[in-house]
C-alpha cells in the first residue's frame, strides 16, 4: 500500500535530512536520495520505521 503523497513530502532521512522516495519491490521501504547516505528504511504495515538502527545500508 503506497504512502500518501503529502506524507512523503514532509518526511526526511533521520541521518542526513535528505528527501526520501518510496520503493515497493522487493519489500516496501523509503530510500534516502542522498548519494552519500542512501539508507533504506523499512515500511511495516504501512508505517515507515525511520530509525537509523533499523535501516538497511546501501550495497
């Protein structure tokens, strides 16, 4: 289930404060748009988990 566009506009990466974009495949997550950060935060049951400790580091 995609997040509301208004919500996505106000969310930012907790680590570097860059904007986030939503990816749904293979699992739903919000990905930091900063090239130096790039953390991917999980979305569980439609709720973004914006905790750095829960984020996936880029490959």
